[in-house]
């Protein structure tokens, strides 16, 4: 059974940092694109970042450029999202996803995690 399990969420003050992890099991994703999405209260799920299999090609949503960094550890079958300079508007449930069926910034991915809550207080 394939699983993506996110961790690292929590409550942080504005300006602070958090590091999210997404550990995959059940199959290897070393050759696949993986990404992070988020869904804020009352909002639709949106793309945050994606990373290609080589780890060097990455995409970011404009609202996180310069603040968030996506990375992957192929040996651990895990991706990370280092978040810095957090703002209250970053408050959301953050989801990990793997294997896009189309555009990497779209929502059509084969696998999704259950999400981890990030709350940024002002």
C-alpha cells in the first residue's frame, strides 16, 4: 500500500520557520515529480512547490519564492519543505503529492498524503 505521510507542522509566530517532511512508503518515487500543496481555511487547494527526480529542477508558486525551499532525499524516499519568514496567510493544511498526471502545478496527482496543519500567528 502506497502512503505519503507528512510531518513537521505546528504553530509558529510570524517570521518564524518550520520544516515539513513527507515520507513515502510502499514504492519508490525516485523517478517521479513530487510536490507540496496547501489549503487554507475557506480556500481551494493550491500549488506550493514541486521537485523533479534529479532534485535540481524545482518550481515554486510566486507567493513562496525566496521564503520556501523544496528538497528531496532519494535514499529516504522523502521530500522536505523548508519554510522561512512565515506569514499568517501561510496558515493552511499542507499536503504532499506524488506523480502528476499533467502539469506539476495542477491538482491531478496519483498520490496524496493526509496533510499537516501549519498555523502562523501574528
